[in-house]
C-alpha cells in the first residue's frame, strides 16, 4: 500500500484539525457534467456463472477517456431490482481494482441485485508513487467524483434497476470518494463506507510532497469527506473500521462516522486496514440486504 515514509506528527495534526473544523464543501456545480451524453457502453466480454451473467465493459467518462467496469446480475432479470455500485481500495496489487468486491457483488447478484464494479483512478499500476502528482490531486479528485456519478448512470440504465433502491459500497479511497459523492448525488440512499479517513491530505501527503504543504492542505480541505457526509441526503450509512488500523486512528474513524450523525451505524473489528474476514463481509451484506429490501 502507500508508503509511510512521509508520515509526520505535523501533517497528522494539521489534517485532523482541518477535518473537525466546520467543513466548507464545494458547490454541487463543481461536480456537474453532461448527464445526457451517450453512455457509450462497450461490452468487452460476457460469460455466465450459474444463474449470473458477468459482463466486462467500459463506458465513456465525462471528463477523460473510458472507465473499465464489470456488471454482475442474474440472467432472469426481474422488473424491479436494487442496484449497488462498488469502489475498491488502494491496497495490495491483486485487489487494487474492481476485483476486490467481486465476492460481495456475486452474493448480492444471486439474491437479485444488479452490481456494478469500477476501476478507479488509483487502480493504475504504481499510481500512488508514480502516477499522480500533488499539483493535480485536487482536480483529479473532482474528476473521480464525476466518474462515479457517471458509473451511477450506467448502473441505473441496467434493465430492471429501481432508481429508488441504489446503494454504494467503498473501501479506503473508495470510502472517501463515496462520502463526497453522498453529498452531491442523491441517487444512492444507503452507503457502506470502510476504513475512510477525514481528509485526503492525510493520505496524499504520505507520498510526494508539494512545495507548499500548508497551501496544499488548504486547497484539498473543501474536499474533506466529513463535510459531504454531514450534508448528504442519504438515508443510512454503515461504517466499518479496524480497531488497530495503521492509517486510520480510532479517533479519526469516529470523527469520520460522526459526520453522518444519527443516520450512521459504526462497527470496529479486530482486523487490519484491509478489513478482511467472513464476519466483516457478512455484516455489510446483511445490512445492505435489509435496507434494499432483498
């Protein structure tokens, strides 16, 4: 995962104080795009696995190139099905891509959901150390949220998906960008957010350093996930954290979840930042099934 070499007490203090202060979020227009533009979905391959159809696809990004995704759904399409968008973490090389949540999506799809999994910008090899730059982190973050909104368009366009039964699942960066999404897009009404932190600067400053650290933190502050969680119109949030996470201290985890107020349900586990384990997976799936009426 990301290197710890740049971690410092001063960075932790600055970013944590910024996160707990009253957060000024960006206006919704900052994340606007042409939703009427063609989705341009291309099916790269399609296969069946038991009752499921698994399609490897790509679709047009509103801001840059194409987005790789996988759509998993039952072959016997029902007229009203919940939809779930999954966004992966920045973790080990094998699962820093849409495959992280294939097990979750497979379970939910068998039970009737339509699941879309996307490769986020951090899925590119060596993205954190070589593929990104502090000069573009702010603009790239806005573009990533726009791409997630476009992914929701693709999910909603799938046969039988009920627009009133949409959920989002994200881990690590997927959790943080999902939190921002929750404040600017009203379609997902239920969120599972795993191991997110309160400020993008917390993690981006573990890598390449900007020339002016204070200016960088100030620029990124309007993207703090907590501000968007507090203004979100989503109905409920399910937060999953590790109680010994090297990247998300318990106090920071609690501050992240607290931003959702009474709509949030928070759970800590004896697991690492990867939050791996059958119980952890089962907890979030049971919660999703309950809220999506499955």
